[in-house]
């Protein structure tokens, strides 16, 4: 079964010049290339009846190929289980500032701990990877919880 995350749906819609999509406050808004709102899909929608749509506008503004393209993407999204629609959160392990006041980030690879000065070079971990890291390093488990810093889209 094919899975489609919310960010992937938006990216693939935005690859078509005739339409664009945005995500705000739990809703994916799909507009035509003139900016006219066509569809609103709540992130927890599981079927077409839960999609708010301007059907007449949807039919009039796209050719058959664009309608089929968009319909196939939405169908794939609706078939994706809710818990799999959002990308997993990523974290860095924030350490102490160095003497210059720059933050350092902990990294763990092949049994060795080391530090990175720039967050762009710092390793990122999923929650599952952090849990495994705590199992492998039980003495650092509480420190790992405190050091956990969410990765924002920089």
C-alpha cells in the first residue's frame, strides 16, 4: 500500500502549474493557479465526504488530466492511515555553549560521543532513535531527555 504524508501531498500538488496547496491550522487548502479556493482537506479526513469542495469550480478550472492527477493524489492521501500522514519529529541533542558562547550539539556514532559546534552539522534523531540511545546508554537517559531540542525547518 502506498503511503502519502501531508507534506508530500502538498509538494506533489505544487508540482503541477495549474494548482497549488498550502497547509495551515490542520487544513490543506488547494487552489487553482488564479488563487481560487477549490478544496479544503482536514488532516484527519478519511474519505471524500469529509472534504469541503467547490465542485463546480473544480470541474471548470482544470482539464481532465489535471483533475485525474489531483484526484489520484487525494485518494492516495485518504488511504494513508492518520498516524502516518505527518513526518516524524526530529531532535538534536543540545549540549553546553563553548567559550565563545556558541552552542554545541552531542553526537553518538559507533559507540563514541563527540560534539558538533554548528546545528546544521549536528546529527538529528527521531523519538525512536532517542529511545534506543537511552537503552544503549542508561546512565545518560535523563540527560538525553533534557538535551532534546526539536529541529525546526531552518
